[in-house]
C-alpha cells in the first residue's frame, strides 16, 4: 500500500534551516543502473571543478595511537597539532580494521579550519561516538569550515547534530571515497548512523564543489538494517555545486534533502537510497528518498536506485524550477515515484503513452514539444528499469523503438523539457500491447487536451470540500494559498469550507480557541478564493464551546439554538459577499432529529437574509444516501414547510457505489430515479433552487477508508469519478468530489483536470441522438457549450474494468449537422477529430468506441 505524508514538518524544517539544525515486489531486474551520459536535451548542471594541478606541499603524518578522548596520541591532540597538508592516520595495532575501536568524546572536536587536511582511517577501524557528551548544545561529529579536506574510513555515531558538517563556504572537500580501497570495512567510505539530526550536513551558499562519496548513511555495515537520523541522511541547505555520488542512504526521515538556493547545481548520481545494493532489501527512509525544496538547477541522476522509501521516491516542494531527473531506477516507494505537493511550481505534464507493444519493444505517445522522454519498465507505476529515450517533435508526438522486447510488465515514461524541468511518471500501461482508439479506422492526429489557465476557465460546477482552518493562525509561510492552489491545479470552481474538528479539539485542549473568533488565516483563504471567482459553500457548524467535541448540541433547547443563531450572524456579517452559499449543518442526522433540524432552519434563515439578502441557503447534507435512514431523513426535510425558505439542497450520494459490488449495485443503477424523486418531492413542497452533490469518492488501497469499504484500482476509481461528475452535471446538479488524498492519485487527478477544462461553460441540454450498438446499458447526457457548440457524453454503465477496448457504436443525430466533431478521452488525456458523415440532414458517426468511462463528443457547427 502506498502511503502519503502531510507537510506537517514544513515549518519545523524551515525553522531549523540555519545550522541548528509497501507491499510491492522487487523490480524485474533490481540492479543498479550503469552510469550513463546526461541526455543532450536535459539542462546540465555544472559539475564540481577539479582544482588545477599544482605542486602540493608535503605535510607531516600524525599517527593516532590512543583511543582516549584527549591527551598525547589522541585524535583531539592530532587535530590541535595539525597544520595544512598534514595527514592524520590511525595505528592499526590500536585500531584494527577488523575490530573497530571506539573513541568516546565528551566534547566537540576542534573544527577543521586549517584546510588541506586529510583524516584517513581507511586502513584501520575507528568509531567516533558522541553519546557521552552532556552539553545541551547541538554538536557535530566533525565540523569543517575550510577547503580541500578529506575524511575517509571513519564511523561517526550518536552526535547530537550532524555526523559531519560542512559550512561557512567550505569548498573542494571530499567526504569518503572508494569503498574498494583500504582495509576498513567501508574502505574510504565513512559510516554515519544514529546522529541527532543529520548524517552529513552542508550549509550556506558558497559551500560548494564538495564531493560526498561512498558513504553509508543511516545503514549498518552489513547493509541489512537501519540506524538512521531523525531528519535527513544528507542535508543541503543553501549549498551549491556539490556532488553526492555512490552513497548508500536509508533509515532517515528523508534520504537526500536539497533546499533553499536558487541556483543549486548540485548533482546526485549513482547512489542507492532506501535499499541495499541488490535492490531487494527494504532500508527505506521515512519520507522521500530525495526531497527538492525551494531550489533549482539540480540534477538527480543518472544511476541512482531509489526504492522502498515510505514517501515518494523523489519529491518537489515549493519553488523548484529546472531540476532534472534522468536515468534512475525508482520503484516500490510508498508515495509516487516522482511527486510534487501543491506548493510546487513545477507543472510539466507527464507524457501520454497511447500505443505500445511489449514484445516488439515499441512505444508512441504525446508530450511537450521538443522534449526528451525517458521510458521505463516497472512492476507498478514508477520507473524501475530505464529502457531508453525519445525526443518529441514540435507538435509533441514521440515514438520509440528499443530494438528488442521491453522488460515490462508495465511501461511508464517521464519527460524533461528544454529548460531541464522533469515531470512525474506517466500512468502505467497495462497488458501486452495497446493502441488507444476513439474510433475504428481513424488515423487522424491525436493531440493532448489543452487546459486553459484557471483564471480564464468558465464555471464548470465541479468542486471539492476541505476544512477552512486547516492551519492554525497565523498562516505559516506560503500556506495561506494552499486552498486556492489545490483548486486551481484541478480546475475546480467551487469549494465547500467548514471548521476542522481536529484542530478545534486541539485548540480547545489548549484553551485558546473560540469559534466566535475569525482568524487571519481563515480570512486570507476566503478572500483569495473569492478574488479568483471560486464559489464558496460555507457549512455552518457550531459546537457548544462548553462541551467536548464528541458531544454535539441537538438544538432541542433555546440556549443551544440561540448560540447557533449568534454564531451564524457573526459568520454571515463578517464574510458578506465573499461567501455566496451557506449550508446549515453537515450530516445533521448524526446528532439532530429531523423535527429539530427543520425548526433550526426556520429560525436561522431569516437571520442569514437579514445580514446578507443575496445569500443562498442550503439544507440537507444528509449522510450516505445508500442507506435508508439517510434517505428518510432527507425526505423528511424535503416534505417540510421550510422548502420555500431555502435555495439549495445538498446530497451525499456516492461513497464508492458502483455496479461492481452487490451491496451497492441496486443503489447505483437506481440513482438517477432517486434524484428525480428528490426533485419532484422538493418541487411539490415549494422548492425552486439548486441541487448540490457533495463528497463523491471512490476509494483505492492508496487512500482507504474503513467506512467506505468498496475499493478499486486507481484507474477504475478514476473511471467512476468521471462517471459521477458527468452523471451529476448531466442531471443539472453541482458535482462535488472528495476523499482524502485523491489528489495524489494520478489517474484521478488527470480525469478531474480534463473534465474541469472540457466542461467549462457547459449547461445541460437535450440532444436528440440514436445509438446503435451491441453494448448494453449505454448512458448519455447532452450539454450546450459557449459559441453554439454542443457536447455529448456517453459511456457503458456496467462494472468498469482496468482496460476496456470499447464497443463499436453508430450515432445518428437527426436534423443536426456539424463541420467537425472532436472526440475527447478524459481518462487518457487526448482529443482527436472524428470521421463524420452529414447525410440527409442527419449527422452520423460510425465506428465510435463506447467505453466504460465517459467519452465526450464536441459538436462544432
């Protein structure tokens, strides 16, 4: 199961920047990639330069002969005595390589300020242990602020900060070396485990041209277990032009962390991150293998193996332009192979693989124009085995032929643009071969769906739900726009906001929270959404502040009702025209009887009207309508006398319902009839407003919920999301999606994005169409579009499967003609002009492949 981690460490990491510091199988061939050249179309980073050869002054060799913390023959004394160009080595009689001896330090060692110093334990066995230090100050094992130093063969454990720290502009230092050179178990490599913050840290712009090579960081000598670090294996904050190569890194919070410098130009190549050299043992880091945070122009690859990390293989946070990821082996990570959070500004679309043949070793698809596409084989949806690369032409079309069979069983691809930005992995292929088609015998060009900018996107009536006070005040840096970023990237045009119960509980426990206080973070987020024309549906939920959160007011007594009325008046008066819709309670049947809920609506509606006459009042919000008690509650409200007082009815219709499960099939198939019954009853009792579907979700093993046990593969879930959105839009309802972390599951994200753009400005409309097909149970809905265009959505409404080739159909539109019809595949993300025939005042489309997810036909007059 993939796991996803929230950004709860963001503020802690930012605050400590300055010196303070799974069940997938192994890949088909889990071996390291051989070092290869950088693709010519990738923007190369500047490699650390090698200083010009000059005559090197001969220093003295200082032999450490004592394991004491200080005194004659100790390492501390050697560092105090050392000058430039000296070498410190260790007496093998005292520090035998096969049986390392520990030097317990009670205070920090002298900082390496002289430069040109070598500490070489590659032929001996030396452990530096900081566990006996008593100072509360963070202490590094070795602190380096000078140039041209070399540290080899040491084991550094239990220091309170970093095992080795490079800072203050330290340059041209070498930490480690060849593990095959020397008698020490790691040769010239160092072992860094169990330190208080980091294995190796690099701080400050100008700390550059250093090489970190051949070290074990967070992993034991046998490379079978971890003793990692609470934070990062390698932590680079502001450092630039450094090379991280040939290291084995695991068991840390993050494997390699690159941050906080615009021109990083750091290279991470030929490392093993999260596993052992065989690629099969899990030695994962707790979050990402590599985290790139607010830094640009770095290169990850070639030749890294990044596997078995609990989070993403490689993750982008914040402003991260022109970071190139190339020719790595990335597999079996808990999150995405290559992922980005919603603060990341890297928005390069992954390639679309539209045709492939595993046996023939051929593949074709669409990407950005003139971009480099790297192709991989994988057991799932990452990139375990690099197969080769291709270059897209100016229209984004690419093709690749390996000349032999692909390893498979799935293929993925990632793309790098000419500026050096790299995308996430594409959706994986399935099966032995495929050519994605919308219409038989149609060889017209296919093109990516072009999504316009969010600010130019017309209303599509697709939205989401999330808590208003996701963050306690004041808003952390760059967090106040999380809500808008989330919505804009998905192309959503409305949002349901409510108070976050969890944060309310925490704040109450601390005694510093009142719902009658609207904080700056809430204000900022609401203003940002309103300024960007996102309709806000605010769910007014009030918990009596004298009660524990698990005890809800049932609104049977006047005191509780009055507090709710006071709270409502405060909210509506404060936000006014920033919020258009106010929903009264959410899933009230859990704690309020229907008669008490109806009475509350009678009391609160006049207050909302008084404070903001243009406001829309929404009721309902009953829990999962799959269950009879929830339907009964809703119909009790619909049959009441409050219906003329309100403007919207909210439904919670779909929590995984589909024809695939016996206990949801009947409900799913009868749902359109249920919606019509809801409409009729509401209308009969004086209602003339809008209907809003909220919280639709289809779960996967990547974001399970025990209360929604019906799970699907990511692709099948995406198909049901597409059906649910189109079904509700076609029945003239708002379509509200939900489900925690769905926005980190690529097939679902792509479907939502593609529908958000394709349905912009669409309004339900009757389109006369005759469908002749052997397919059973075809569902279709018509829409009108701006500029006189029409749109038809259709799909087979049975159980969805992973790969549906479609069933041929002939569509006849009586009395209608069109200059052009464009087919839109919202799952695979492409569109194609259809072969049509205008015949006897009828429009004909032959050989259309109707699939188990919505195919859209845009009719252009």
